């Protein structure tokens, strides 16, 4: 409002219009409309700070301006107005005020003041020339914009922080609105070869191999983000130089709901990572195939050696025992020394035959081939109890019909390894074995009451026994789980699906 260009009659009409909402209880309510009180009435009606300055002294200050400064009206009427302004802002403020008074500047200017209690506040001000009590004066209108300036400063800091965070992220980050890029970080140059300035405002199709694939991935993003906050997938992309890369893409909607298709997407080049994973998986599979082959060869050799020992050495020992028995029956009755020697030889042959049977059973239990896995487990449990003095209770609920011979061999070897670990490390007095089969899964559960096992021991890369158990189970699509049980002990659970 330019009061200096209004006539006295127009000002009086304006005052009469503003008098109506004034409270009757307000002691500053103006009852007259003289020229002397005209500017005071307008100042009291204003919602901003107003003052009149004449001869470098305040002649009038309204309540809003007093609130900014914290001074009383009497104090301010006696002080130099320039003393309110922060020293480093005084020259620039005076220059801006002079330009506005000469109508060389029309926009408000800002400066800082020091309040009575020492606070620094930002003031936005306009000034104009007026006539006050017949003399030239300055009418100032001002607003306290400290909160706005602080909010602006915080916003700038936040934007700078967000920009720094975006640029610190190694993945390419782009913001999309209606599938067009409205912001991007510096990593788009590393990932795709584009400067971010080249992408702003462009369609996201630029970083995909063709428009059809861009449409497919876009539809997938928006359909998923309608119902969830984030979505992740892998998808091929295209670099600026035409090179194709595989990216891990993570999309997130902006806000609680997907509005105007505003989303943020990150792109991570995983081409090398995928190749390394594939090479590693291929190498791992080759090692497993080699392990399977070696185990198969080992089992065949064990079976062959066991058969040769049983058939050849066993038969020879049996024949030797028969010959010793025949010889003993034909010795003279008075040849006691020879008889004793013959009996000693016969006992040694019997012990050797027993050793042959044990060696043969260790190499390849005949029960495993003749009667199946259940019988072999029961026999091995009994032998373990005899050999180590640890009670071993076996409960078998298993049909041998659906169990492959090779599978039975691997499960039996896993069981043997579990018993070996109990004998070596568990310090147990009892071992319970459960073998169950329901047509879908084969489950072997071996539990002892020993000292237990630590996770470090389970995951120890030097624990070849554990590794062998897992690899045998993995061959059949199964798994081996080892855990502690309360109050003490360890459970080894082998679960293998039956195909």
C-alpha cells in the first residue's frame, strides 16, 4: 500500500474503514481522524511492524516492532535507530533504504538486528517517504523473518546433505516421475557412462536395451509398489557405449502411497559378481562331482576288498582250521606237547577268522546289501556299544523297498561318522538312534547325552567329518542339521527326500 500517493480524504476514508474492528477496550483506540493521528491509526491496524523515523530518531513505533526488538517505546524513542542493526549489516541496509526512498529499488530488503537480550533476528523491510507533522519523514514496514530464514538455512543444509548422501552411494540412483528422470546422482556416470545432466528430463528407456523391456520392468515396478514399499529384482540394462550389463535394481515409492508414479530406483552393476558366482558355483559343482566319484570308487574298492578278504582269505583260513582239526584227531595220545601246540594254532586261526569278519564288516557290512539299511543300522549300533561301552538304543521304522542301494550306503556312512564323533568327543554314556521313513522323506536322528558341540566346531572348515556328512546328504538333495540339546548333548539330524 503506497500511502504517500493517497490524498487526505482517501486516507480519512481508509481510517474510518479500519476503525470498526478495533476493540473498544484498546487504550490506543483512536477516536479522531486528524492528520496527526492518521499514520498511528494505520500502524496500529497493521499486522506487521511499523515505525516513523524523522531526523534519525524514531517518532512512532507500533507494538509489533516493539516485540521484535524487546525494547520499551520510551527507550526506542530516545535511541539511534542505526544502533539496532547488526554492525556488519548497517552500511548495506542504509544503501538499500536510500535506493528504495529514491524509487530505485522496489523489492523488500533483509538485514539483522540485535534485540535487547542480545538475540540476532532477521528483519525484512520496506521504506517510503511521507510527510509527518508537516516535515519529511520515513515510514518503515517490517516483518520478523527469523524463523523463515532458519527454516531456509535448514532446508539448504538438508538438501546439501541429501546431495552428499546420494553422491556417496556407489549405486546409480535416479528419481522418476511418470517414467522420466527428474534427478540422478554422480554414480550414473560410473554405472552407465551418462553424465547426470544428460539424463535429467529424459525417459528411463535410455538405460534399457529396448523400449519393450523398459515397458516390462516399468509395469513390474509400479504394480509391485502399489502394494509394498520396496521391490528388488535383477534385469539387463544398456550403457551409453552400447555395452550390456546385468543390474540389481531396487525400487522404492516416494511417500506412503504411489502417487503420480514417483519412485526412486537404484542400479548396481552385478555383471562381474554374477560371473564370479557362476564360476564359483561351477567349480563347487565340479568338486562335488569329483567327491561323489571318489566316494563311489572308494565304496566299490571297499566292496571288492571285503569280498576278496571274505572269499579268499576266509576260505583259506577255514580250510586251515579243518586241516588242523583233522591233524589233531590223528595225533598219538601220548603227544601232549604236539596236541597243545595244535590247539594253540587252532585258536589263532579262529581269532584270525574273527578278525577277518570284523575287517570285512568295517569295509562293507554284508547286512547292508543282504537285509538293507535298517538291519545295518541296528548291527552298527550293537557293535558300537560292544566296542566303546556306550549304550546305543536303536529304533527302526523304515521300509527298505523305497531306499536306493547307493542312498542306503551314504546314510549308513553318515551314521558311522556320527558314532565316531560321539566316541571321540562327546564323553557320552547314552546314544539314541531313530531311523524313520514315511514314503516322502528318510530321517536319521542320532542324539547323545554328552558335553555338546559349539557352533564353531560345526562350521570349522577343518572338520572333514562334518563336511563329508553334509556332502553325502547334499548329493540326495538332503541336509544335515547339528545342534545342542538340553540339558546336555548333541543331535545330528539327517533329512533326505525320497524321489
